[in-house]
């Protein structure tokens, strides 16, 4: 699993999705953040863990602008057909919304 730090600003494409992991019952919040890169929007899957996860799930809503600082991680797996897939995720260290 490779990890690199990244900072980006984007808009939430959906409401946050709060869950507890199946095995360890740890709280996690999934965010879909749309980041503008030129004329394209790139969607980034952001994970917030622990106590911050529940707070983020209550405070953020679809369409809100967010600032994310976190570590990029590539999750690799094989499909049932044997095809290798890679899914990038960002583990948020810091998350903020602009104050206007």
C-alpha cells in the first residue's frame, strides 16, 4: 500500500456516509469530494476515522465546499475473474469548511 500526502479543496457530491467497520466496529465516514482539475471534475474518496467521523457525518451535507489534508492510499485487489483493480482513497488528517 503506497501513501503520499495531499491537500485539496472540492465539493461534496453526496451526503457523508457514516458506518462502523464490520470486524472492529470502528467509526468511519465516507466522503465523495469533487475536485476541479481544469475543465474536468475528479472524484476522490475520502475516509474520516474515529471520533471525527461521527462529527463530520452530522456537520457536512451534499454540495458543501471542503478542504482536505490527508494521505493517499491505493487499495489493490483482484476480482472474481482474476482482474487486478486499484482504488485510490484519501485518509483525512484534517478537514475544514470555509467560513464566509
